[in-house]
């Protein structure tokens, strides 16, 4: 029988591909959009991670979500440095969430408040994605817009406290395999992972509408 981490990975594969191959992401990584689109995307990430990480301290003692709360994953401070670099010192004043982003952040907050196992689903889809595909985004951003390697503008993608990402991801998957949940709850967590990818894809779609490529 497949492990739970394998189950999650395979169940959400379709949505994962859809998110990665969204028109906005393809245009962004293909260098067809300007740095403003990248900055706008980074702003949207701030709202999602603020929802994820504002609950971290509270959930650290939770028997289900607690084991996943790792300080070396936290991204908000790095995101804020990137935004200061991209938008200037007054970046907070111009920060606005797209409706799709607001919906995504609200769902993360709802899970954090009421359903720790659902919070884990969002935690997994974000942070393991950042450790994997996020590195491709960082590389492209450095080359496309001339950011210093692992410097301001791409710090969100740099996990300085994780020396061995492959080992970290392996350990994280072992935590997933040992999650305190029965089979029905695990099915709900898998469904929430799919929902997380769908919410993320919704943000990409909205960004694509805001930054259409002129035909």
C-alpha cells in the first residue's frame, strides 16, 4: 500500500502541473513579462504566507500540525525584504490582494483556526513546492531581471537554514506518513491539498488577466 506522502503527491499531481504550466507562470518564467509582474506575484505571496505563518506559533503545540512547524521554513521576513527591494521602503502602503488571493489566504486561515490537518495540507503544498520548483523560479528571476544570486528580490526562495533540501523533504514526507489521522481524515487532507493547488491556480489566473501579453 502506498505511503500517505506518496498518496498526496500522486493525488495532487494533475493540479500541480496545471499550476506550474499556467499562462502567467509560463510567461513570467519565459521572460515575456516585466519585473512589475514578478513584484505583483511576490505581493500575492505575502498574503498567503502571512496567513500561514501568523498561525505557526499557535499551532506549534498542536499534536497534528505541530511537528510540521519548522522555523527554518518561515518565509515572511524574506518576502518583506524582497518587497522592500522590488517596491521600495513604502511597499506596505501599496500592498493589495487580488480577490483570488484573498480567498486563498482566508482558506488557509480557516484551516489554521479550525482544522489543523487541513492546515498541514496547505503547509505541504507551499513549502515543499518552494523547496522544489521555487528554485527554478529563483534561477529564472536572477537571470531575467538581474537580481544578485540569492540576494534581495529572490530571498523568498533561499532557505539559508536548510543545508540539505533533499534530506529535509525526505524527513518532511516521513512526518506526513506518520500524521495523526485516520483514513477518512487522510482523504480529507488529500482533498484539501487539491483545493490548495486550485486556489493557487486561481491566483495565477487572476495575475494572467492583470498582465495579459499583448497579442
